[in-house]
């Protein structure tokens, strides 16, 4: 008995200390549970006041309220942390992604993106700006604009991408999952590709769509086969996005399915997306589709057909493309023909040349978004870049900034001297665009 008593006392002593520690840890929550709604209201008000102080030093205090049992208090805490928005906000916001409430997940997601892409929250990149709460339900609305992405030299914390990926595949609501998938795309979160692929297998169209667009932005061709099952999806929006993604990721093995989607399209949206995919990866098996669509009554189909023939680079198509460029009255198809001719070697920068036509359209708000991607693709070739350099003489502000963005995406070491000169342009916007482009080129060519 004497020999056994000491270890027994030790065990009871250890249990007592453990119980005391647990009681101390849970005491605040027990107090919260006994408090009235007025107490929760007071804490929410206190959080708002803390938030008004701003500064990184208040973030640890705000972070303690992310564990508050009252939802309104937690919402106020995450809002305040997002508004402060320094690097010290990242850890608490990652923690907030684990909350069971969709609004908190959405706000934390957008706040994390906002750190790397300032203005994301206020300009409606995510869902924060459209959040509306009705009881336990959260209503929100995505904007149609989903073309944002961080600059290529920006490095995002891996644990942040991992946390967003978990929300994308298993968030608290459809909107929370879709919003996280969008965020992964904006941040080029390659590590979250498995989560995005899992999201493709959900039954929620918004999450599937945002996952597809995110995969487009990350642009990893190895994931393309994982998308093939959506090429026959019954939702036109999903099918169209899957077709576009298949083309962008160059899944040529799926060309028969893409052609079938074009031949049996349920809507013009799907038909356009199918031809766009074909145009991005043309080969002999679909040449007739492109050639026949060159005279389609649909402007978008004519433009896609022209650019597809330009990528195919069959000299026999040049007369038809030249005729289209000379006679086409619609800007969209004519831009496609200009791209095709430039792709096939017509690089003169004379007033009526196809490459000059593409550059001129950088001045037009309506067509800048079409001309610039064409120029980005063309400028991957050194010969095209040399032609574009000569076009900067006497260029307008919009042409200079547009071409700086083109070189940022496709320029080589040969672009740096020209961008250095452009960075001293008297127009501040041009100079800034050139500096950003120079940084992007240096980051890319350093590897």
C-alpha cells in the first residue's frame, strides 16, 4: 500500500492540474455563454472601436475575437483585420478561413487577396462588396469581370494557398467555395490545383465555373485531362468554360470532343467557345471547320476562324485572310485577320499593315482587350518584338502603355533597353507601366 500510494497521488495531482488548466482555458467561453445579447453587442462595438485605431499593433487584440461565440462579433473582427490589411493580418485571416460561417470565410478570402492585389475588396473582385445577410443566409453576387491576376514576380505564402484550397473544395457554402476558387486563380495558386480539380466534381455550378477560370489563370497543361468530362456538361456556361480551358491548356487529345461540341452545340455561346478552343490548337483534322467558319454570319466565329488559321500557318490560307482583312467591316473579325497575317510573317508597320492595325486598336477602349492578347501572343517571337519596337516612335500614350504591358508578358532580354528608355517618358503613367514591365521581364528572364 505504501509503495502504491506515491504514484497514485502523482496521477491524481496531474489530473487535478490538467482539470484546473482546462477550467482556466474555458472560463472565458463560459462567461460568454452566460452573457446577454447586450454583452455580445458591447463586444462587437468594442471591436469596431479597436478597428478604428488601425495599425498592426491592434491586430493581436482583434484576433482574439475571431474565437468569440457570437457571430456578429467574429464578423466585426474579420472586417477590422481586413481593413487594416498589413502583413500581420495574414495569419489571423488564414485562421478565419476555418470559421463555420460563410460570410467570415468570404471576407477572410477577399482580405487575403487584397494584401497581394490592393483594391480587390473595394472594387468588387470577390464577393465582399456584394454581401447581404438575411438571418443565417448570406447572399452575394459575383461580378462578370474575372480577369484579375497578380503580377508574376509576386510570391504568395504557400500556407495561404493551401488554406484557400481547402475552402475551395469544402467551404461553408457554395459562394464561399466559388469565391475561394476565384481567389486561388487571382493568386496563381498552383499548389491548390488538386483542390480545384476536386471542386470540378461538385454539383455546384458557381464553384465549378470559378475553378475552371482559376485553372486557366494558373495555366498548367498537365491538368487538362481532368477537365475533359465537362466538355459535354449540360450547363452551357460550364461547358463553354470547359471548352475554353481545354483550348488554353492545349489538350489536343480532346480535339475530337471539342469538334463534336461545335457540331452539336445547344447554343451559340457553346459554339463560339468550341471554335475558340479549336482556334487555339488547330491541326489538319479541324482545318475545314476553321476555313468554313471564315465566312460565317457570326462576327465572333469569323474572328476565331481567322486567328485559328493564323496559328495553323498554312500559306494557302493567306489570300483568304488578306481579303478578309481588306474587306471586313466589323472590328472583331478584322482584328482576327490582322493577327493571322502578322502571325504568318506580315510584320510591316506601315499605316495600313495588319500589325499596325493591332497597335492602333490599343487606343480604343472597346477593342484594347482584344488587340492586346493578340499582341502578347505575337510578341513571343523576337522578330515581332523588333517590329513593335519601331512602332513606338511617335506612339500615343495608350499605345505606349499597351505595348509596355505586352512586353511585360512576352518580352525578352532585348526588351529591357527599350523599356528603360520608356521608363523616362514624361507621362507618369507610361513611365510607371514601363517600370512594371521591366520588373516582369527581369523576373521571368532570370530563371
